[in-house]
């Protein structure tokens, strides 16, 4: 005896009641993709780039390198961006020395960032080494780097002490290193705050 055919699935077996093929369903469910606008070449001329520069400066302070790059991302050509930035410098709207001092002071005081990290940040923003060094030195005139590191360490200790006590010295040292404080200074801070010696300073990227 032949085996009986399997019963049709719901919706099948009658004309007009068959389910559409799975391929048709997948096609029907696809949504048309929006065409992406492509930029073919610069879209900002000198006048538009200057307006964009003033708009950016109204929002925050910029270094000359950062503003040049941002104008390029807005659509200005490299030549136009450099020309606009040079004009803004000549008119006093851009000043890398003033920017470096502002940045270092804000980061050292408000964020309690150390000198090593400040040097890296300013270099990434295109600040010349001499200007960066002077700005960092000025940032620690009101309160020394040791005092800033002690303050940062005290603020962090409460959270660190909730973990294993034997790990507190190493974790505190790692935290201060990631904030950019030099190794010898970190050892002094750990010794002063918890009376412990840290023989091996962890890498700056080690987790807390």
C-alpha cells in the first residue's frame, strides 16, 4: 500500500490558499535602502568655511590643528581650511599658546590629570612641545602635581577599599598612572596615603 501523502499545511491545498514561497516572503519584507549622498570633492568654499569656523569657535576652544581637520571634515579643501585657520590666527581668534594653557589648567585642576597624560593630549592636538611644556608647568603653579595626585588618590581610595585589601596599593598605583602621573610620584602618593610600598608599577593600561 502506498503511503498516504502528508496533509497540506494550513493555507495550502486549495487554489488561492497556498502560502507564497519563502523567497517571495523575504523579498516582500525587504525595505528599500535609502540612497546615500556622496560627496564628490569639497562642498565648502572659502566663505562657507569661514562661517563654519566661527560656528565651531562659538561652541568651544580649538587648537589650529583640530580646527583645520574639522573644517576638512565639514567639506573644505585642505587649502581653504589652512587659509581660514591662518586668517583666524592673524586676527586673534586662534592662539595655540592660550589654548594649551586653558586645556592644561582645566584638565589638571578639574579632572586631576597628570603631566605625562597632559603632554600626550597636547601633542595629539598639535601643540608644539615648548608651548605644551610651559602650559603644563603653569597648570601646576597653584597646586603642585604631587598635591593634585594626592587629591586624586584620596578620592579614589574609598572605592578601592571595597575590594581585597591586599590589592589596594597596586590598584591605586594603576589608577594614578592611567591619569598620567609619573611613576616616582605615584610611589610617593601610595606611600603617603596608605603606608605601602609599590615595588612594581603596573602598566598604564592595566585595569582597576
